[in-house]
C-alpha cells in the first residue's frame, strides 16, 4: 500500500491536516479512526478526518507514519490507508506565543459569547473545526507576538520596563481573510476586526522639559485658590524626564530587542497567506470573531453587517497584561513525569517511574492517539497515608503504578504515559491558605492568595499559559520629582 504524505509541520504549530476518502455507495457517511502507527506528538485524528492539535517537541527531524481506517455508516465499508507527516525542527528551543486578552465584566463577556455562538449569524455548517479548541473564539484574545523562543518569565518581565503599561485599544470594522495552502487552496476563512491603537505612529518617547509640560490647572473657589498639577508631572526647572509611550508596536519592539523572535514564521496561516488582492496581511493586532469553512466568509460578513444587532465597538479592549503560553518555568514538582514504551503485541502491563495517587491523574496515548483503554494497578508498595493538618490534607498513596491495557498494544506502537498537571479553579474561587503555624503551607504570600474564575495549575517543567502583568498604569508613574510640593495653597 502506498503511503500518502500529508506534508510537514513544525513543533509548536497548529495542525491543519485532514484525511478523506470517497465512497462508491451514495449517501454513505464515512468516519475515520486511528488504526496503528504513530502520529506526531500532540496530534490526533477526529471522526471527520481532521487531524487536530499542536505539534509537540521533537528533537530531530522525523517522519511519522500511521494507518487510518475509514468506516461506513452501517459497517458496510471498511478501508485503511497509510499516511505520513514529517516534523521539521528548525530549532531545538521551545517556541511560545504572547497574547493579550480582553478582560471584561461577566455581562459584557456573556453578551459577546452569545454573539459568537449565534446560530443565525454563524450556522454550525459554516464553522471551521468548531470542536477544536485551537479555533475557539469564546474567550476574546489577540496575538501580541508569535515565535518567541521560550525563556524564563523573569527575563520577559525585565523587558517590560519601558513602553509596556496599561492601554486601551478600539474595535475596527468587520473584515474577511483567507488561510491558504502552498498551492493556493483555501483551507479556512476568518472574520475579524482590527484592534486600533489610538497612539499608533507616535514616537517611542517624549522628553519632558519646562517647555513642553502639560497645562497647570488653577482652581478658584470662594475661600481658596489652588494651583494644581498632575501628581505625576514634574514642576518647572525639575530634572528632565523621559516618558515612553505605550504604543503596541513599541511594546513589541521592547520584547524583540531582548529575546529571539521568529514572528512571521509562527504567525497564523491567514496572516501569512496572499489575499484576493495578492497582498499578505502580515502580523495584525486583530480579534478573530469566527473561523469559517472555505466559501462561507462572504455570506457571514453580509449577515454581520446587515442582520446583527450586536455592536462590536461596545466590547472594551483594556489590556493590563500579556499572556505567554510556554516558558521555562520553576516547577513545583520535579522529576520525569513522562514515560515512553513500545508495544510488542503481547505485553499488557507497563511500569510508571513516578508516584501518583489515582489513575485519573494519567493521560495515555497509543501512537499519538489518546486512549482510556487501561486500568491502573497498585505496585508493590501500596501503603496509603493520609495527612491532615488544619485545612490542609493530602492523600499520599501508591508508590508508583502499573498500567494495564485491556488489549496489548500492537508491535511498534509508541505508548506515551503522562502525569497530568494539578489544576485548581475551573470557574470557582481558589484560596491558598495562610496558616503559618504549619510546615505544609501552600500560600503564595503571607496573607493568603485568592484566584477568582481563573485556573491555577501547579506546573511540571512548563505550563500552558502564564500572565505577566504590566508594571504600571500610567506613562508618568516612574518620573523622578525634585520638589515634594504637589499643591500650592493660599488661604484668603
């Protein structure tokens, strides 16, 4: 059987691969499933033939070969086909992306989500991969920088001293763009709005001297007269102060100057594809409203402009932090939390070289496809210890596990066993205690730390996403003042 090459992918990029077959029997719906072999790490096959996921890290360029089975609706058709995907490794570094999220109140977020989930504006049949989390737009965010070589958070934070502080962007008009394969085939379309920076085109910094200070306000009342200035603005004849403007492009430049960035290479495909006018959009600060199937964009754009009652300009875009999805983290839990085995066609039981407390803590893939076809058996040391101190408790059980499959993995199948991250929150409020009387302290500061409606994950070497909060909220926060007198007051 000839192996069909689907193309290549780079670690850190979203898969757009798809497999398909044509049935000779009319009105037959085919479903697809993994049969054998290995997909690139992080990728899996959907029933509709879509291969979804983000390609994981691979040390050397590797060609992954796997078999897919297509089945008819009533079991009247079964056929298999071998495919291959090559993973290219331009760098051994992990690649991260930085995002800005639109933080809103719950009512505003609900209104936006009702809008993007509207079946009249966005029929299910027009959506591209609606179940793929990589194409989900219910949480509004935009790409700040792509292709950042992962580094320590402290390194990134140190680059946010100048220019990076709270800013507000404004929504533009609805637009349409296409994502195309190298042969020009449209893979998907996007409806988006540009996020407009009102300070765009401004200089990198302004030097304040006595000739360009903002106006001083004089407040006259019946009993007093006050001469007021902004408490953050130096008075005349004070030291010269540099103000770094919070223009988005300047913020990007600050990060680019200190890190290795391959921004264009890792942009979403729609930003790198030639559009109908032949031009490539390049990196845009833009909010994607919906991902659509080829040919659905123009109809959707018409509905948005003529039938929608939602005002996209009412959605606030106040940015006070950047999110980075991969970085070199300081882990709470040290050790190897991934184990790899190879099936031989007969072995069902495989050892796990780390401690866990329940089988649900594990994720298992066979040839790159997730499976739940296993049970976890206690290994030799099954001592169960329960520790309870105040509001802190821990169930320390199972000094390792043995994982047993219901059916022995076939010869050559790669078995990947991963310990899941420990996550708190999930739309709840998570409070880490501050009881300093115990050595089992889990708080992050002396007064306790509370997270509302945020997932809090104890990472294992790296995490999916971390926020870096802006260091200040005003361009004048860091100005040095000579005079301590902020207000001149005279009583009449």
